[in-house]
C-alpha cells in the first residue's frame, strides 16, 4: 500500500467507524462523541487549538442532537485562538443563529463583529452592528456603541466614531473620559492634515527629498536630493560634451527612476506616518476604558 493511501485511510477511519456504528445501531458512537468533545475541551483549555478544532469538527459532523450552540461557541473560540478569524466569524454566526436566548445571541454577534474587524472586513462588521436591535440598553448598548465606534474608526469615519466612543463611555459611567476622546480625535485630525500624502508627494516633486525630510526621515531626503542632483549634473555634462540625445538616452532614465521613486517614497512615508499616529490614538482610546 502506498504511503498516500495509508494517510488517506487514517483520515477516513473515524468516519468509517461512525458509519458502521450508525448502520448497526450501536450506542458506542454517542459515547465516543462525548469523550471526543471532552478531549477537545481539554485541548482548548490547554491552548492546543489545532487539536481542539479537529476534535470539535468531528463531533459537530456526527452530532445527532439539535442543541449545538455550546459546541459551535467552543469551535469558534478555538479558531479565534488560532487567529483564523474567518472561520471564527463563521462559527460565531452559526452559534448566534442556534442560540436559544437573546443575551447569548447578542454576545455571539459581538464576537462575530470582533472577528470580522480582525480580518479587516469593516463593511461586513458594520453591517453586523446595523443588524443589532434598536432597543438595546445598559451593557449591550455600551458594547454596541463600542464596536460601532471601532468600525467607524477604521473606516476613517471619525465624527461617527467619536460619537459612539463617547456614548459607550457614558454608558460605562465614564463621562469624565469623554473630554479626552474629543482631544484625541482633534489630535488625529491635525496629524492627518499635517502629513496629508498628496501634499507630501508634491513637496518632493517640487524639491526632491523635501517630503521625506518633512516626514522626519532627513537622511533619506538628503540621499534623494543628492542622487537626483548628481544625475541632473551628469545629464548636463553629457549634453554639452557629447550630445543632448546621448544625455537623454544614457542618463535621463536613471534620473527619472530616482526622481519618481523619491516622491513615491515620500507618499508612502506620509501614509505610514498617518497609520502610526492612528494606531497610537486608537491605543489611547482603548486605555480610557481601563
């Protein structure tokens, strides 16, 4: 028997056992499922998420009862531990659909929203927050406002994000933190205006290296200025000593490469500067909840 056949057979064994057990009406498989789920629980608690996922997936496949919510929650949690947020979001949704009470259903929807945020699918995460009931109060209202604030933040919808952060803090009896929220968003607006990528690019188009230096990378800015200046000087020399055509053919492509590369690099630096500042502001917003 080939090695590949042996591997395939080992993978099929659990399903073959299950098939024979169901076919001949033996109660063994139900006991095996209970033991397998308990094994999955042990691995989940031990943070051995791969083995936990494998166990829960087998139990879920052969589950005969109608109540699967707990199993779906644990499976979603195991995927969350693996940072496989696509699968985590999928199973939190299934858990929400199978939940038999509103509180649990809402918690699963919040967990799904969190997983979607982790994957960067902000539009879909926002859709989940829109699907929440309008009658939320207390804890759930604060949590909904928090997730809405986070989604708006990463979609650069700062006015809406500011409002929702303020609401979530008010619900959490942290009204004194609303002022700092406004200050942080004002700082973010000033930072984005200062390092607007289009403006930084134009600076380096006007004078090579100026945009990079403005972003704080003086060394890279000077390098860009010196290299482009050197190639321009070389072009002039070749144009006067040989011919202008030779200058365009032999030197100008190199000048163009470093000149365009410089202002593109400046644009990227500005974006990175904004992202760094945005990340810092977000971290400080989260600290307000501590």
